[in-house]
């Protein structure tokens, strides 16, 4: 899938994969890829600026966690992030319904209504 297809939906994707609990950056990338059946492959250069932005606006919080000798920054949703995710889901449903109505009309084009 083209990278530009994700544009405008990245925040919702990131919030959705963080809904179950905290994840570090690579795990977020992996979760998006797995949930999309491999269709979406996000790059680190895309993900980390977005995570930092979402944290700055209060939708995520982060903390450093150690795994063995490795330290990783883990991100999790805030209450505002959960509310925003609910809004993103609602907006996505409205968008897909509208696009679906155009691309797959119930009444064939040219038919009398």
C-alpha cells in the first residue's frame, strides 16, 4: 500500500495500537504491520516524530523502561488520547460510509430512484 494512503490517518493508527497498553516504537511499527496483514509498513522516520507530537499535545505519555540492558521509551494513551481515538473511529466510519456510497452505490448508476 502506498505510504501516502496513510497520511491523515497516522494519528488514529498509532492511538489504536496503543489502546491495549504501552508499547515501544518498534513494537508499535510491528503492531501496525501485523494488524494490517502486512499492508502498512511504517518507517521509524515517520513514527517517532508523530509519537513525539502526540505526546506534546497530551494524547500520549511516555516513560523509559529497561529490558535487560536495553532502555526503551514506551508510549501509552492518556485519557485525552482515548477520547481522541473514539473520535477518530467515528470520523473514519463516517468517511468510509460516504466513500463506500460513492464507489459501491446501492442503486446502479442511471437507475430510476
